[in-house]
C-alpha cells in the first residue's frame, strides 16, 4: 500500500483530470489504485447534513 505523503502530487489523482492523465500515459491505473488504497478511511469523521432540493420548472411553466 502506498501512503500519501508531503511529496504526493494530489493534482495527478484529482478525479476531474484523472481520465485525461491516464489516457495520456502520465499516470497508470495501478498508480491510481495504490494512491486510493493509501488514503485513510474518514467515515468516522463524517457528519450528517440535510439538503433541500427544489424541482426546476421548465421554460413552458409546467
């Protein structure tokens, strides 16, 4: 298991750019898997929250 440390470039594993970096060969899937396996489980630190969703009205007003 690879642990994230002060030298880990978290930008390489950002979910928003990961596919592009994988496709370009900048990172490999095994590197992503090792990085994710090394992240701590923070489930016990999570706090519940409430969200109110509002239905968006269509342009026709329906």
